[in-house]
């Protein structure tokens, strides 16, 4: 446990500059939105919403920066007493924590603005916060999905760069295109629907002019399994195939 805590703290230190930079950017986005909207219009929320959506890239960027730092002293990182899976999970968890912190700050800003404009939003108040919660959860999920691919591609790059040289980038491109094509084929099959479309959690927004959003517990489980598989394959590559 002590080794894990020390590892987690080290990974946090590697990324805390990006966390602070992100928090400053959140504040600047709020100030810019207030100046552009004159402080009293509803479209003041548009920059904040855009910032929330762009958080799908927050975790991947943090992971890439942290892994890039490790690459400078790869021989030390590879000889860490903990297995690669633990090393990667520490970075992944750090990224999730930082993404959540940044999103909570953004949501707090949006919440204060929403309260100050309650008279304009009260008809949609419940639906707005339900939509905000869904966006929060799915932003983190998509960010973790992309982050898992960043980890896999980083692992592949370091396992292939001494073996195939300049062809490594072509291999990485293939590693993106081929699984994407296979994934599209899988999701279009009736078997995929049979496996994933259970546990209906349809979401309704009565005050919004939109149809209910169908969601299934099976789909969340499917993507969780894929993410776990990507991290497992990445750790296997690092443990057995990456050379200094």
C-alpha cells in the first residue's frame, strides 16, 4: 500500500502543472464569457459548455504528458518493483481525479451563473441539472476511453521503435484504423444489440423539445470491458515487449 501511495503521489506531481494550467484556463473562459455576454445573457453558458465538452481530451493529454516524462528515463520506470498494470492504473486514476476536479470547478462556475439567472431557467431547472449530470459522466467515460487508447499506442510505439524503426508510425496508424473498422462492424450486428441492449435506462427531459435518450447498462459494461482489455494489453506489452 505504501508503494502504491508513493507511486500515486509521484504521478500527481508529474501532472499537477497541467492541472493548475487547466484551472486557470477555466477561470479565463468564465471571464471571457461574461465579457462577451455582457454578464446578463444566457449564451454566457456556451463557452462553459464548450469547455466541458473539450474535457474529453483532458485525460488523454494528461496521460500523454505523464508517459512522455517517463519515456525520458524509461529504464528506471521499467525496473519499478510494481507491475506495469499498477503503474498504468496509477496514471489513469490520477488523470480521472484531475479531470473530475477541473469539471467540478467548471460546474461550480456554471452553477453560480445559473443561480443568478434562476428566473430565466426555472422552467427547465430540473432538466438542466439532469442533463449536466449526464454530460459530466459521459465526458469522463469518453475521456477514459480515449486515454486507454493513448496508453496502448504509447506502449506499442516503445515496443516497436527498436524493431521496425521508421515503420513504427505506420503500425500505430494501422492500430487505430483496424480496430476502429472492426468495432464499427461489431456494433452494427444483431449480436451486439443482443449483448448490450439490456438494462434500459431511458432518460427523459420533459421541458426540452427532444425525444427520450435510450441508454442501456449493457453498453456501459461493454465499453468498460474494452477499456479494461486495452489497459491489460498495454501492461502486457510493457512487461514483455518494451526494451530500453
